[in-house]
């Protein structure tokens, strides 16, 4: 992969004429970046799709191509993209339904609005993977028919489809009222009884660990039940029968449903598997009394998941925050808190309450400023990136708490250029501050050059438009490909350098002939010892004036 050319392909400031040159030599990697350009013209998109077929699908999804630009025989991925978007030709659907490549037929089966004759062709496809894909996405009438398909894999897909009639979902879940499937993906391949080795050494085997069949297709039936339990269209009266099922995976699926009676939720709260109780704890459908009970649950992850429940009572959440690692994020319940609740949290004697509310970014100025002067560095760290804080307030935070808060101060959207420069020179340094400064909109050239010393911040700084052009140019030859690619994508890269990086035009190019680094002009390749790296033209030179 030529990382510099990939960077150029993504450069928002690359002139249209140079985009045309890149299209002429694009390989799959370069085409992937070109196809994502917001300024790509229709003629350019058509030329790129013609050169690199893999890019045609993305171009079609993005609306750069129309039906007139696509040959479904030569560009099936693009044709499928348009069909999935509802703008393809019915003739294409009929052509692709007979395509010898099953992956094309499988993708077609996921498209909505197909002609009825195409749906019938796909439903009778010889490859069960195509029929299963149709069962997953099709309409009520076809889903109802495929729910009784003789192959268990098709039934599994129908169990996941919310368009499948509820009565049939119940039958797929319980196995009642329907004849058993005749085949599954396991007995299609192996002599039964068979249990797939989790450490199977065969490279061509696509069975999952634990797949098994003794004639009852048990692993596929189990997965079908799991899909039906997760399907909100499956009737409540059918799913509650699984509350004491021996499979923890099925009880796990049940715990996330929003339509269960309170007594069933109560049974799940006493489940021996902590994963079931953890899923239940995050379910907003459970009652407050059950949330309070789960707050005392010592099972793995139960209390953390309860803290993420959008309906958890604030007093419960405050206690959880004092005793549980819940992550440095704004919790859903805090994000939804009313003005009165925010005020209550801010006035709480519990430091955990301050930490919770300090994660919001829309606090009243009075509460924000009070938290900014809090003696606890953890609280200040949470509030430091809140918009509206003045430079004086941010500097006061750094003076009081030092490296414990400077990365968060650097992430404040209102941090000034002077403050960001000072933070990159802070002693002792904090490595995270360089990454925050490198992505900050107010960062200046000197601050960004300081960030280049940090390995993880270097690619971010290389792509920042405030970096001096001559530094960007030197980074094109960096030993880290991420840095070189980011520099090439930097919109402040001089036009003269962009032009010099362009490969030579070829009279009859193809994707296989994309030039390597060795074919680029020498100044665009990594310079050898004793050679000077490519530099931007000095201000005032004839070359620079000609591109102004």
C-alpha cells in the first residue's frame, strides 16, 4: 500500500485536476479513500468505478452513481448497492438472482422491494444460505412460509425477522405445532451424531464451536430459540416459559425484554448466572424496587450495568458511584436529569454526586464554576473540559492540580492557543495532553511541533492544518506510515508538494500497474541517507507564487 497516495486521496484540499490523476492510477486502497471524498464529481465517480470495481459499491451507496453508470454484469456490487437502496432496475434483480456467485444472490436476498418472481426464485435457491438471508429480511407472507422450511437454518433466520407472524415465532420458540426440520448446517456436512471441535484444525470449516447434531439439529434449534427470545414480536406468553430454562444463554436473552410480568423479572433477579442478572439490571422495564434490590447484588458486572440503567433512582446511582467502577462517561440517568435534579446533585454532601453531575456539558454557569474550584482533583478533572470556562479558570485548575487535570484542560473546546502551548511544555509532562492538543482546533504550530515528540500524538499532529507547511512536508517521509499518511491528508500541504507526489501518468494503466514508492518522483519517497527530504517551497519563490 502506498500510504502517501492514500493520504492524498483523502486530502480535502486536493485540487480536482490532481484527483483526476489519482483516479488514473488508483488501486483498491487509494480508490477506497477517493470514493469517500465529499467533492467527488459524477464523471470522476464513474471513472473510478470503471477502473476499480471494488469502489463502485461504495460510490453507489453514497449516491455518486446512477443506474445509467452501472453494468450489472461487470459491476455486480454496485448494482446490488443500488438495488438495496431501492433505485435499481428489476431487470438487474432477475439477472443477479441467477448469478453463479452465491454471495451475490445472498446480498440480493437482503434487499427490500424485490419483484415477486425474484423473491420466489431466491426462496427456491439451491444454496440454503441464500434462502436464510431472504427469511431474515423478507415480508410477512414470505416469512410465514419460510418459517416452516425443512432446513433448520432458514427457520433460525425467520425467528429473527420481526415480520414473522407472532404465532409462528411462538411455534419456532417452543417447537409446538410444527413438524421438525429435516436438515441443519451440521448434518449437511458431517455424519451424525457430531459435535464440532472448538479447536477444529480445518481451514475450510465454517461450523461454529460447539455446533452439534444428533438428528434433532440441537445446536441450530437452540440458536433459533435464542433469536425468537430476542425478537420483540414473539408473544410474551410464549417467552415466559423459558424463565427457568437450563440454558443460561436463553435466560440471558429473556432478561433484556421489555414486556415481561413483574414476577418474571423477580425470578430473573435471583438467577444463578450473574450475566443474566447484569442484563436484567440495565433493563429500563424493571421496577424501582427491583433496581434497589439489584444495587446490593455482588455478582460480576451487575451493579455497573444497573448504573447504566436510564431509569435508576438518583439516590441508588449515587451510592453505586461511590462503590462501583462505572466508567468515566456521562450516564444515561444523569444526561436525562432535570434542572432540579442537577441542582440537588450539585448540593449533595456526597462527592460521588459531584462526579456524576460534573460529566454533563450543559450545566448552569454557577454550578459549573463552583465545581471548577472544588478541592477534589477528581471532580475538577470531570468538569475541566466543560465549555464556557475561562482561560483564568483553566490555568487555576492546572496550578492547583497539575498533571492530574491537564489532559482534560487541554480537551476544553475553549482552551486558548497560548494555554495549549503552555500545556505542552508543562513539567512534569503528561503524555495524554499531547494527544488532546494535537486534535484541538485552537492548537498552533509551536504547540503541534511539541506534540510531534509523542509517538501516539504524532499522527494526530501531522494531520492538523495549523502545522507549518514545511514540517508537514518533512513528515511525508516519516518512518511511521500513519504519520506519513496523515501528513499527506493534511489540507495545509502545499500545492507544489501535492503535485510532486503525483505518480507519472501511464498510457494504459490498470489497477495492477499502480506505481509503488519506487516509481514515485524521488522527492516523494523516503529519502536515503545524504539526500534532502522534500520541502515546501519557501515563501516568495516563483514556484510558490505560481500556485497562490
